[in-house]
């Protein structure tokens, strides 16, 4: 069963390991943290930032990933979306989609947002497909937008509006409940 829970101090260690994991790092804009101190600073700043809100994704109670809203604007009623499944064995089994449904519920109910948007590296089919399943729609394409490890990458802009999630929510949740990925 997939759930979201608030950060605890000790989560800093899982997050350090995951951010340095090649399959996670591969899709991030920034380089992974080199030193633990640098990562601890990132974690502390993340928790203190009123424009960010993050959760640990848990699988049967054990942390397996991270999901956050950032650039939260209460006036514009939008935020950007970021997530990863850090534990390799939890990937490709629906955990990301389950966490996504739980995260969208929180974004649109707890934060009263109207729009959640994301930047996905072009060619990242797993992420693009998972986000399309929840109702994210393509809003743009940024050519040669991200530079990392000596290469420029294209980026796809995706977004979902609160009414689009409201229209999809029941069917998405029904499938996830039937697969025992989330609680009814
Ligand atoms: C992108 C990412 C978050 C997606 O999470 P995930 O758990 O791997 O992906 P999903 O939840 O979509 O599951 C993937 C596959 O499991 C399948 N699946 C298996 N059982 C399923 C179930 N019961 N319910 C739904 N999907 C299921 C899905 O159909 C999907 O396969 P498909 O793409 O061939 O259709 C994750 O792969 C990840 O963290 N990758 C590395 C870091 C990263 O890319 N972060 C995002 C940057 S934009």
C-alpha cells in the first residue's frame, strides 16, 4: 500500500542515497549532492521553505520515494510538481502513479491550488505516461532547456487543472484501489 507521510529528521539519509542513485540523478537538472553536509542543507532549507511542501512516499510503511510541490504560489494558486521513486525495486509497479494520485489530492484540497505543473525531460516515457494517466496535459516544449553533464536536453511542460483532476480522480483512484496500491 502506498501512502504519503510528513518528513522526519532521519529521512535525510534515504533522500541522500536516492538523490545520488544513477536512475534518479539521470532525470534531474542539478548534479547530485557530493557531500552529506550539502544535502543536509538542502533538506533543512526544503523543510523551512513556505513555498515548498514535500512528503515521503511509503510502500507498506517503508520509505520508497519522495514527492514535492515547490514554487507554491497562494496568489496564483499554482505549484510545480516533482517526484521520484528512490528504491529501485519499487519502480515500474504503479507506486509512482499511486503517489501521484495522493499528491494531487493534497495539492488541490489542502493547498487550494488551481494548477499543478511539471517539467519532464523529453524522452522520459515512464514519467510522461504516468502523468498523462492522471490527466496532465502537454502545455509546451522547451528546446535545449536543461544543461547537465555536457549535454543540452529538451523539456516537456505538463500541467493539470483542479477541474481536470476532479473529472479523473474517481476512475484513477478506483484502479489504484483495485490494484491494492492505495486504501479505499
Ligand atoms: C518516474 C517515476 C516516478 C514513475 O514511478 P513508477 O512507480 O516507476 O511508475 P508507474 O507508477 O507509472 O508504474 C510504471 C509501470 O508500472 C505499471 N504498473 C504495474 N502495476 C500497476 C498497477 N497496479 N497500477 C498501475 N500501474 C501499474 C504501469 O502500467 C507502468 O507501466 P507502463 O509505463 O508500461 O504502462 C519513477 O519511475 C522514477 O522515480 N524514476 C526515476 C526518477 C524520475 O524519473 N523522476 C521523475 C523525473 S520527471
